[in-house]
C-alpha cells in the first residue's frame, strides 16, 4: 500500500504538467490517443483522490459518484470547463480547476495563421502542387488577396480577440470589433480598434474572426 494520493489522468499531457503529478502521486494514466470510453472512465475513477481531465471527459453526478466520497479535486487540462458540472462538484465540496489564460497568445497566433492561409490560398496551393498540377508560375494562378491594409472584423473582444487585434495592427490592418462590453477608450487607442454594430462589421470587413463563448 502507498500513502500517496491516487490520481486518474485521462490522457498523456506534456511532461511539464505530468511529471509533478507522477512524482507526488500514484497515477493511473490513460495513454491512448483517444479519450477513455465512458464505461472505462467510470471504472478507473473509483477510489481516486484526484482526477485530471480533458474537455472530452464529462464530469457529472454519475462520474463523481463512481469516484467516491474520498475524491478531493478535479483538475481540467483546458481553458474551458463545459465538460464539468460545477454545481455537482460544489455539492460534494470538490474543487474544480482549469487553466485560464495559458493559450491566449497561442490561439491568436493560430487564428491569424488561418487568416493568412485563407487570404493567400495556401491550402489550395499545397493541394495544387501535390496533385501534380503545377507547371510554372502564372500571373493569375491562385491569386489571393492582401492582408496588409485590409479590414479585420473581430467578433468578441476578450483576451484572445484583443491579441488578434494586436496581430492585425502589426500588418497595418484596419481593426473593427463587436462586443457587448466595449473596451476602454485607452485600450481601443492602443490596439487601433473601433467598436461597431454587427451589421457594420459584416459589411465593412474583409476578414472576420470569431472569439466568443458558445452560449445561447
């Protein structure tokens, strides 16, 4: 027997996060690339003191009951927590944690990469070459549109939306945004962003990037 806490980790995560858990706890680690099936998750959570989940793992009354009253914490490897029934955890006095803020810059990088890929038709170009269609350069071949000087419309001006504006400004873009909560005038000035109504944003933008919560 061991006195170390027993923890179920539902997927391989980067060593920086996993190593401290392995060092301090007796770990049951699900190593498959796909998430554990529900029945397997319910079986393996039994008797655990801690649970490290991903967004694919639904933490609800059924799972918490399967774990047992000794469960002390649920830790979600995600910014969001749509998969966690917070009220169910609260009723059992089990704290649930997530990882807010860690992917703000990364998500904005990826979103801007998608803008660039769409503008310059990069996926089409890759397919065109791999299909053996390319013969030589042509002035009209896969002509895209410029990003610099274009208008970027951002729907949702939270942390990620504002970082998206910062990247757009670096490309000399005109920045419009729509959000129910206006940014402070000083922040709008810093980011070169202007709040507009949704219809105006849709009408005036060359590119639109969505950064809103999935709500009704």
